């Protein structure tokens, strides 16, 4: 069995990005280990018709965000890397400052210290200088800053087309080989 991808869903708007990460990993038969924050769960319920019971079957493991002793809080727990989708500014701040205030941030810190890919799908606009400085700080310690911005060369027809393409590109940073999205062919 291949190494799992850690999937963090924080409280920023855009919970559908995290759901789509889980769906695409399932399509690719890559294990997913889910951590969803309390505000992530709240946002999921506001923005979608889904709850934690709907996400649990999409994940091979689900961890409580308050459990700082969970397996994913240790570097000896092997993973392919982590995607936080969406990544709130609060979570970005925790990652950039290595606070380990909750399991999402602790798992991200472990991924960075073990030199595994950490993809932060930061969701906020507009951005002030403090947000930008946090992104630079996170990038300086190894995180990949990957805001979910649409690509229009794919001629998206639905919101899901836009979400899926952003997630597919995020999966690329974990070196996951897939053909789930349309790629630029230079035409």
C-alpha cells in the first residue's frame, strides 16, 4: 500500500477544496488521513450539504484536531506529505510560527521537519502585508503556497471544474502522477 497523504481542512471558506482532495485521492487509490478543525467542520456544514459522517468514508483514518498525541504528530509516521485545503490565515500563522496549537498545525510542522511536501491552499482576500509575510515565512521553512486560483484555459463549465483543477495541481506538488485534470499543451 502506498504512503498516505495527510489532508487538513481548516476553517477558511472553501471546504469543497478539502472534500475534492479526498475524492481525488480515493479515485487514485491513495490513502488519505484526515484532520478537520472545529471551524473547518462548521464551514463544511455552512458551504456544503456534508458533515463529518460524509467525509469519514473518504478517508482511511480520521484524527481529532485536539489529539496532539495522534500518530501523525510524529515524524516516524510515514506519509507522502500534506495538503491543507483550505488553509485559513490562522492555520498559516500557526504553520509559519511552528506553534503546534492543534493537530493540523503539529502535523504540518512534522511534515516540514521531515522534509516532506506541505501544500497550503491559502484562502483569503484581500491580503495585507502581515498575511504576505506569513506566506513568505512559511515558504522559507519549506511550505508550498498554493492558493486555489482558477485556470481558464481549461474552459471550466462548473464550479467543480475549477475546484478539481486547483486540487489536481496541488496534488502535483506531492509528486502524485495522475491524469485527472486538463493540462496546458501549449496550444
